[in-house]
C-alpha cells in the first residue's frame, strides 16, 4: 500500500511518500496563506497512486479543511488526521489527559522511539515553540516542557522593547560565542544559548528518571542553529514526525480527528 504522510506545523508543511518499508524524500514549504488550490497543486498533486493520506496537524481547522478539500478535488483518498492517545506505536503517553499532548509531539516521540532502538531519548522540536519530551527505552513517555523557540524569543523582544528594537536595526545578526558584538547578535545568540541550556538541563534531569543520559534527537527548522551549542550528544532528524507517521500508518484502527 502506498501512503502520503503529511506533517503540518504552525508555519511549515512537510510531506513524503511511504511504500510501507521506506520513507521517500521529504518535501517542505511555508504554508501561510495557502488555499485549497495550493494544497492540491503542491501536496496532493505529487501523490498519484496514493491509497492513504495520513496527517499530523497542529495548524487548525481551516488548514485541515483546505487539505481535505484539496484531496477531494483531486479525487484522492480522504486525509486521516491522527490524534494523540494513551498508547500507540510502542509509546505510552505520560500526560494525565493524553488528548492534551500535541499530536506533533506525540508522533515525533513515536518516531524517535523507533529510531533509538531501545535507548532513552530526549525529543526536541525547535519550531515556533520549542518542545522537549522524554521517552524511556521501554516506550514510556515521561512528559515534556514547552518554551519559546529562539525565533519567538527574538520576535518578542523586538516587538515589546523599544530600546532593544531600535538598537537591533541593522548590525551583525550572529556570532560564534554567547557574547554578541551588536544588539542584534546579542539577542540572537542569547536566544540560541538559552534554548541549548534548557536542553542540557533536561538531559541532567532525565538521567535521574531513566538511569542514564538519554540521546538528544532534534527536529524542526531551528535545530541546526541550536545543536552546535549543546554539551549533550545529539542528532538531527528533519523528518522525525513523518517517521512517526510511517510507524502509525501500519497500525490498524488509526484514530482520527474530526475535520
């Protein structure tokens, strides 16, 4: 059976084909302002011969309805929107109420658990928000943390502080140490180092829960900017949510959200 796997975040959409064994090349785009025609042309149009469309979306009902309408227009399969639940893909969600766990985080944890092959993992998504989730070697999800990602930290400072905003116009945007030599570099580097520090602290706390330091598995658009600043061992997996969807697509009775 041929699948189209789709990961719709707050800003970007990613998609890839899956033949039941191997995940194809990942495609990605910013979906802001997209209508039905855009989804039909960019995402569904690349899905000839697809029998199922499996989706993890945190983008809201309007975006989900546009994707569903695009699939109908193309005469394709109706998208199946995954929901978080207590157990799936070898993972047991640690939230008291599993439906409150963002589906992108839930699916990423499933992907990380299968890739880690029996090792504990800190799963870090660095997108609009930065999320950190701990999953043990046995698939137990211990819970997580949500903080502003570096880009959101920078944007908040620029919007809400007059002096910083004014001084940050122009000037170098980055550097190689925490100590920036322009206001813009100072807030960019400060936000990235803050994100890295939280991740390293999470690894320390995780060690007491799972008995050893977990691997850090990063995903999301800002992951490459944060990874060099980590003291903990880490890998970047750009298609982590899609890999989790690949695992779930093989399970019977896939729960779906209403569109």
